[in-house]
C-alpha cells in the first residue's frame, strides 16, 4: 500500500488553486506598479562644463623673474579643435603629431644655434613630458626620439654630439667651442632612467661623444615634487637654460632670444599657481620646493619656517592637487611634463 502524503504537502496541495490554462494571462504586478519617488532614477539635466572648459585664473608671476615670453592668455580660453594631421580633438597641441592646434597660435621661434635631440624614455608619458613643448615650438630644430625603439637609428657624427648630462667629465656649454658640435642630446626620463640610457645606449658610449652641463642653473619652477635639489630643472626648463647659457657666452646682448621655449610651460605655471591664488584654502603639497613653492608662499603671504630636520614647513598635504594640476594628455593633446623631469634635467 502506498504511503499517505505528509500533512504539510497535503496542506500545500489544497492551498494552491489549479491553474486554468484557458484564462488570459494577467499582467505582471512588477511591470504595472509605478516606482516610488525614492526609487525613480534622477532626471538627467544638462551636463555642467568640466574644469577644462572653463577659463582658469592666471597668476601674474613668471616662472623665472627675467623671462621674456609672448602673451599666454590666448591659451586660457582655447577650445578643443581637431588636430590638423590626425583629426583628434585637442586643446593646445597634439602630443602624437606634435603640432599646435586651435586658435592659440604659438609664437614664432628663431632658428636655434644647434639641434636639440630629445631621447624620450619609452615609459615617459607623453602627457607629462614637458620636452614635447620644444618640438611643437621649434619644429625645425627639435627632434623627438623614442628610446630605445628609435634611437638605434640615430647616426650623427659622435664628435659633433653633446649629451646634456651632469657627469663628472661634463663641461658648461660656454666653455665648449660652438663650432665643435651641431647636436645636443637631451635625456627625457627619470634620473634612474637617464642613468640607464647614458650607460646602455650604444651611441652615447661611442668615442667622441661629450657631456655638457650647466654652470649656474636657476631654481626650478616646476610644480611637481622631485627628490633632487632645487637646481634640477624640468626638461623644457633645461633646454631653455642650455640656450640661455649658450647665449650668455656667445651673444649676451640677445640673452632672451629663445625664451619662448617656455611659452606652454609659462601658461601651465601661471594656470596652476593662479588656481592656488584664487583658492586660499586649497592645501599645499608640503614637499614642493624651488621657485614654484616660493611663489606659492609669496602669493599667500606666508613664510616657511625651518623644521628640526632642516626642511621647510608647509601647511597641508595637497599632493593630489599637484597631480591633477597639469596640462594632461587629454587637454593639450595631451598630458605633463613633467615630464616630472629635471636636470641638470631628468627628474627624480
């Protein structure tokens, strides 16, 4: 004899009415019940403009006191426009094609007294590389080589090449016969990367290649923290100062001839420092140094006091502000420069 069903199963069977397959399907309650106000998705309004689309305040400070540079205010309201070569929409210049874009026309640069060959390490981001400014501003005399994929084809006369690197045997450019060289290689990367490149690149180890350094470098005005001293410059600063020391030795009356090499750099500097001036409550990166930090303190009427460790005190930990405050790869093409590069030129 079969076992009788359990009371529970019998109750479930009697509680569940039979399904009439001929009855019309009832619409789902989930589909017909309107969502409550709390669960309704918010209405999408117009997207507010991003910070990059708004005019930025520019400080009146210059990155270096005696700099003579063209007006940078056209960059302040420059819109995104298609790159004339690749058609990608960029704001200031295309970091891939290395050509300017938009209505903010760069100042016309005179021909440089020698060719600047930027060897950019493969891990140096284009959006952070200030060295690319040189190519955009002086396309006839500045070349950019990706290391190591392109530098193997660099085949100039070693006896005519200088390398901007502060080795023990490096000489100031003012002490080198100007007729003895035609090219200066500028290393674009971290200090560690720069050391590796100078040590490992076959061409840079060839007999005849000489090193050049600075006699009296200024304090850097770079807005990114680096662990070297205040005399270690951003890459574009190093390129500009090399030309300055060359002019000082050979054409002192025309000392400021190549100052527009810092045109984009000056805009970045004035934009970032201006944002700190406009917002007095904005935290400062306590590790900033050099002329940029001095100008920050002057803009806010503050003086830093020495700490027991010998470093100067600050008023906050605004590291993220400095990371965001750059002409990034999306806005300028773009992405730094830093580049974070410094030298004597490579950065820390």
